[in-house]
C-alpha cells in the first residue's frame, strides 16, 4: 500500500519573493468625472489631496509639491531647495496658471504625477489643447462656481469637486442648471479664490461657510436674448472639448487651426470670415497662416458664427462654410469729408463745455487721430488747449489752502485719494504744489509705518503669550497652533516676519531643533 494513497495533491508554492510595485508618496486619489463636461480641475484635486491627508494646502505645497518643481524662487544661489523660500513665495500668482497650458501647469502636473503615481493628472488641465489655444485670456483671474451643483452633489452624497469648466474665462454660466456662475460668497461677500492655504471644495476660503444653495432660475426674458444663447453655446462647446480630452489619440497640432480655417474659407476668403465674426482681418490672417493661435474665447466665437462644434472644426469633419461675400467698403473723399465735418462740430461744441475736455480725449470722441485733428483744425485744438489751461489755473488758485487743510486730517489720506477728491491728475498737483504733495505723501507713509509697527508689536505679544501657554500645556508651539490662538483672522503660514519672530521666541524658551518637537509630540500622546 502506497503512503500517498488518498492524499490530495496541491499546487506548488514558489518561495521566491514577488516583485512589489513601489508605493506612492501620496494617496493616488482618482480624479472625479473624467471624460465628462464636469471633469475635475487640478486646483480642486490638490485641495482634495490635502484634505485626504488632513493637512492644509499650504503645507502640502511647501513640503511635497514645491521640492519637485523647477522654480528658481524656491532655491538659493547654489540651486538647493529652501522651504523658507516656499513659505514667502507668491503662491497666488502660481495658482492662476495651475489649470492652464504653460510652464507652471507642466511643473504641477509632473509633481502630482510623481507623488501619486497617476498618469492622468494632465487631463485635469487644458494641456491637451495647449498647441491650438493661446495662453492669454484662457483662465479667469478669480474663481467662479455654480452653487446649485455644490448643493446637488451634497444631496446625492457625491464627492464635492470643482470642474475645470469653471476655471475658463470664456465660460460664464453653468450649462447643467442654465444659470450664471457666482464669483462672490453669499455670506461674507468676498471674491472666491480657486486655491488658498485652507481651501476646501464647496466652502468659502475666507469665512468657511458652505456655498451650496438651491437652484435659482434666471429670468425668462434673460434666457431668450441672443447674448444668453451664445453664452450657453460657449459653455456647452467648452464642456465638449474637456470631455473629449481623455479619448484623444494624440493632442491636436498647432497646424490644426490654420488647416481648419483654410478649409472653412476655401472660396470666400479669410476677410469674409473676419467680417462675419466681427474681428480684425489681420488677426484672422495670422491664424490662417499659422503665425499665431487664437484665444479660447475668440475660437468659440468663431465656431458659434460658423455654426460648427469645436471638435468638428478641429477634426475637419465638416465642409466649407457658406460665408457671405460682401465687398469691402472703401473710404471715399465724400465719406472722409463727412467725418471731418462731424469732428469740427464736436470740437466747436467742446469749447463751451465746463470743464473743458482735453484735446486727447477729443480724439477718442471724434474717432479721428490726434494728428488728424491738429492738422485740419489746429485753431480749434489750440483754443481748446488754451481754455483748458485757463481752467486749471483758475481751479488751482484756491487748491493750496485745501491741500494745507488735509495736513491736519486723521488718518491722513493717500495721494491717490487726494487726487480723486479734487478731480485733478497727480501730475498736475505735483507741478503746482510740489512741496505740499511731498509733505502729504511723507505724512501718509509715516502713518502707515507707525501702524505697521504697532500691528507687529501686538502680533508679537500675542505670539509670545500663545507660545508660553502651549509650552505650559506640554504642546509644541508650532506655527499652525499659534495661528489658532491669536485674534488675527489670517493664518501665519507664509508670513516671513511671523516665522522669524516665532523662531526667536522658541530660542528664548529653550526650544531648539526638531528633537524637542518630537519629545513634545510623545508627551501629547
């Protein structure tokens, strides 16, 4: 009888160690709504990434993202990274370009992909379309959001994010709820920001209130206007471009715009296209020859007037457009003489205005150049300039006593406020009252300097008291903890003077280096 009879035979196990993939530095959060018009933006992804790690956006940027970026302002003369330079860097200037197509967006995409080991971070920006659109006027300077989308996602239990569509300057309404995008917080009235040190999607970065509200339908007469229909078409067309980015085999080349314009204006010519879109003919010629690429808003306007979607326009899926061939109007001697007569009547009426306008402003009012006015109506221009000089002399005569009275005002106003108060240019005031203006400016600067010193002294006392209280409680006096203890509303993170002051206070208290910080954390546990 064999010993193995009745025993089960199992597959052999290999004792060799399996190759494990290298873990990512940060959580590889999946981007939201990729492949749709509501695709998440990179600024929203960074805010969610910071929230997932229970840190602020400022801490995530300074400690993880900034060391991987090729920014010269973050490094010293030897090229080494310095965290202190990150803290005092102009973070708001970088935020404006994160969702764009430039070098800043490239650096952020590379850093986030390295930290999360994801390869789809570039789809959260406009980089797939970076070759066919210009950098200028692509992204809005401030943030805009649809509060109805926030509330709908919260009720449905979805993850709150901010679509890339909201970051585009040309998009002014939500195509889903058919209402304008909001730019201000309904609680504090402050302007919304795309990414700040304590950003959370769906919440105001200033007051921390929830921004979601119920849908507010726009007036019916507003939705029926041609302007609103064009704005709605722009938003939906931009959403189609964003949704199509993940399915692109390769990004469109720079020559796609010029080829599309040549195919659309095959018979009518680029001048007819320029007149249809109501733009400069030379600009349309640059686009056709491939010298420049259009701005995103102008591109959508061109597609709207051609009645073709942007995807079809770039992929050449439509035939040539039927453009109206209208003859170009020529400037005849009769039309030039008519313009000159109109300009003459405007100049004659301006001689009786009070106060008399500048000759430069008359060039804008008449539609003629300043050189043309001085050539054909030199006597009228000279009379207007003389009357303007007399008006300034008469008004300046009693202005000296008024400026002297401002020397006793508390608080002292700025030079800009003074110029606006009296309705004169700053150069005019400096010309006639140079000594008084110098005294007013010096008084205002001294007042601001005194206020700054008093504010710094109050902040130093509060930081010192907060650091002593934290030390007595057995807690390490970090910058974030002290920010919660003081009365100042803004965070101290990024304040160069506050960082230097806290370092000096720690040295006075005998807290030096990171070893004592670790000991404090052990005591807290």
